[in-house]
C-alpha cells in the first residue's frame, strides 16, 4: 500500500476521533476510545464517507420501478448499517488464550479456538 494512501487513511481516522496522533520520535497513532466503543461502521465511514443507498442513473426505468428500487436499496443499506454498527473493534481483535489452553510452562497451546457460530 502506498505510504501517501495509508497516511490519508490515518488522517481520516484522526479527524473522526477514532485515532489520536502524536508527533516526534516517540510519536505514533493510538486509539482515542476503547475498542468496545468503536464500531466497524465508524471506521468504514471515516475512510470511505457515509454509507448511503446511492442509486446509479436509472434512465429508462419506469417511475414506479425506480421508486421500488430506491426503497429496496435503502432497506439493504439500513440493514448493513445496523450490522456494521454492532461489530466493534474488540470483536475483531485476537482473543487471549484461555487458561485451559495454556501449558504448564506458560506457552500457549497450538490448538485453534472454537469459532462463534
């Protein structure tokens, strides 16, 4: 990924209050809020802009068909927004190994964790 593109994404995340930036040798980027408070929708919209039901040019469509299509796309967009809002960054982070998965030496077991259904 080109550095300029990555810096633009980071700037957008800072502008939307998702990341904080610190300049200097010890600088970098940090989350401004807990991962449980940041939704995937917020991250996507900070980078891509608002998630809306944009209808491409519907030239040649009868008005009733266009209206129905706009309504259907609006419903799909609202459902996607609800689902993305429910997914928090904390859900995407690796889980710490459970006590049962640890060996006596403190190393993690190589057994995979069960995935949620």
